[in-house]
C-alpha cells in the first residue's frame, strides 16, 4: 500500500504542480514579454514536454487510486464520502484533459506549424481556460485528500 500511496501522491504533485507553474508563473511572463509567434511557439514546446508527463500521471493516478479503493475499502461501498469525491473530481479532471489533448492541443500544434497565429491564439486561450479549471479542481482534490478524512 505504501507504494500505491507514494506513486499516487507523486503523480498528483507532477500534474497539479505543473499546472500551477504553467498558469501562475509562466503564462503571465510569456504574455507580457513575448509577441504571439514566439509565445505560441514557446507554449507548443512546453506542452509537448509536459503532456507526456500528464498522460503518465493520469495512468498512475487512476491505477493507484483504484488499487487503493479496492485494497483498502473493498470497493466503493466501503469508502467514505471524501474518497467518492476525490474519484469524481479526478475523473472530471481526466475528462477535461482528454478534451484538451484531442481538440485545442491538436489545433494549436497545427496552427503553430502553419504559422496561423490568430487561430493559435484562440486555441491557446481555450487551453488556458481548461488548465485553469483543472488547476482549481486539482487543488480542491488535493485539499480533500489531505483533510477529508478529518471532516464528519
């Protein structure tokens, strides 16, 4: 169980921490200092390096979460409310990420490759909103993971 918990926490830190850094630190600096072609090219490179880590984090979170759910609680019926909520929020985050990957990310790559900067800007704005939503959900999920068992 120690391995599952450790991998679960590390995967969450990688995903949520990466979103926090991108949204709170990198995004404002890139927006204030780079013109659209350079900014979009930067983001294409950043996402190309970050998204494989997100795929790995999603796989690890889902596998270890289900492992712990069944090993510790014997399934959904034995889990307390905060476990159900973490699972629901995690699945919502994964669904948002899947949409982000298959729609705006694919479009952003094409836009940058063809130097269609206005289209790239629209796709980057869509990604920004989705990452912002997932960041909020990820921080909420992390708070529930840390303190949910102590609430009635």
